[in-house]
């Protein structure tokens, strides 16, 4: 088995003549879980959009049969609005340099948002390639009193349909067997319509024929979102979560950092005690061991920060925080998802820059990369503590607050402000003629596996959740609602 991103050969050159099967679907539809199940790889999955931002390649083996499986970036339609979505379109059309057009397609559709997914399915089927529709999250559809006749759904589409629950492995073996017969997959006699209005009517007729009943609203999420997405209460909760977040990072990491410092100080002392040559002792104890210890002392903060980020992502709060921050970030030319990368930069700029991969726009990624090093990372904390200890009276207070703490906050604040100004300046200089990219954000149910609801920059609809569907083609930036 092998994997590679779109800029590399990956499995492309390892299985000459093997069938190429492309996995396409919307973000958070379970596409990467299906890819992992078929290939045995461990590509990252997450309760957050933008996890797959490049083309991953692996191999699936069923007896003597070998297939190259390509996990393409998630997209809501084949009308790309970002470079990553353009990769998906270029692969399907055979325009990506170094990669042939796929022989067949696996179209991943979320059963709980099937009405929205069908518009995308219609666009893919219109490409005229052998295709199979993989319906995911059928377990949650049933749990929330939804219904779908898979046999009737397959008959209405004119292509094979198979239910798969990727993270549990349900249906993976059957899907592998189905891949061996990809040459026999039928192509719809009449391709789905391409005009948006006709495509919506086609989707409604398919759903009616398949007896589709959408799932009930996730009641817990509906109640939680009424607070978390509220302009006032949501902002208050956000600041409370961020305050607790940083307090936890710096408080819990302190004993671990002290332990690392003590360990390396002891190792340095052992070298000094057992190595007679003072030059060699200084090289090993101070330069080598002291230098490594000076770097590793920040590892506890970085590890703890990413554990907390994973926890917030797992319960679905990161998507909501990004949605709340989008209005603020938009004033500086960024979008809400840049907040996650800048938050990571408080621990270290390197993982913060790596986190920019979740941004759909390449220009937004570059602007965020330019801003990330200006955030106050933990490596600067000892310098701040030393300067504040020397220059600020520890007994000085302003009301109930100590002046030293206020000065520390004042040092952190200019870092964030300068990062935002740098991003704004970069966007103004490097993207003067660029068109704004619509902001799409998947809001998974809180505390549950990834589910999908779309929100746009203009704000949430009146109800915290909505069961109506929108066309799957990319809406204009002024559209409002959820799907």
C-alpha cells in the first residue's frame, strides 16, 4: 500500500495498468474514512472541514485485483471556488498534469443530507464515467427516524448504490468486491440535467421515488447552537472558552516543563561530574544537552495545546468558534478557519503554519502564514517573564488585578493585533484584484460524529437548524441559510 499527495507520484507509478478509482464527495461526508477502509492507510479524519486539502492515493487489493484509490479534496459542487476544489475538477476531467483521468468513480453521499448531496451527484454522473454511489451515515439516518429505500434509490439513479459506515468498517468488504466489477457498472442512459433548476427537480424526483424521509433535527445541537451561535451569548462563551483554554495550557504545562528542565539539568550535571575534560564537558553538557533541553522544554505546552484543540474539534466547538470569528477575521481579509491556525501559533508558529492547510484558498493560506509568526508563542514567555520581573513592581495593583499580569496581557495583545495587520497588508498587496471566496462552514452536531450543515458569511438563519435544501452548486457570497 502506498500514498502520496497530488504533487507527488504516490501510487500512480507503482501499479501500472491498475484501475484508477476516484473518491469524490462533500466535506465531512465520510469520504476519507471510506478511503482508509479500502486502502488500510490512516489518512487524517476529523470533525472539521478542510481536513483533506490535497489528493491522496492508496491501493486496494481484493484477491488478484488491484485498484488505485484516489481521495480527492471535498467539494460541494464541480464549480470550484478554491485551488483545492479545482484539483478535484481537474482530476475528473483528466486535466491534472501527471495523472490520468479516473476509470471509475465512487461518489460519497451523506444519507442525512441527501437532498443537498444529490445536486453534486448529478454533476458527477454527468461526466459519463462508470460510477457507484456510496451512502454513508445510514446508521444515524435510522437513529434519527429517517428513511431511504436503497434499492429504489439505485434504480432511480441508474448506478450501483452501497451503504457504508467507514469508521466502523461496515460495508467495506462488499465495496471491495464491488470494485472488481467496475467495468460492468452501468452509466445512466439519460445523464442528469446540468441546469440548476432542472437539477433540483431531478433530485426531488429521485428522493420521492426512493421514499426518502430526512432525519429529525438533532435536538441537543439545536439547543446548544441557540446559545453558541447567538451574537451576544455565543461571543461570551467564546471568550470564556478561550480564557479557560489558555489558563489550562499554561497552568498544567508548568509542572511538566519544570520536570523537563530538572531532567536535563541533572543530565548536564552528570556529564560535568564524569567527564574530566572541561571543553568536552562544556560541549556535551551545556551545548548538546542544554540546547536540546531548551527546545524540549516547550513540548509539554505544544502537546497540551493540540490535545485541547482535538477535544474542542471532537465535540464540534471549533467549527462554531470559526463561524463566530469569521466576521472579525473578514475585516482583515481572512476567513473564520484562519482562527484555528493563529490559535495554534500561541504554542508554536510551526504547527500554526501547518494548520493553514485547512484553508480552502491558497491566498488565505499565505496571508495566515505571514501572520502566524507574529503571534506570541510560548518560546517568548521566559523573556517576557524576565523583563516584567525586572521592570514591574510585583506589589503594584490596579484594583483587584496585578500590574504584572496586565503587562503580560498587554504584551500578548500587540502580537495578535500585529498579526492581523500583517494579514490585512498582505491581502491588500498580493490580492488587490482577487474575488472574495464564499465562506462555507460545516457545523457538526455537538459531541457527535461529523454531520453537516452549511452556513454562509451573512449569518445563520432564524432557526438554529433547518431542514430545507439548497442547490448543491456554489451559492453567491450574499446567500444566506443552511442546507
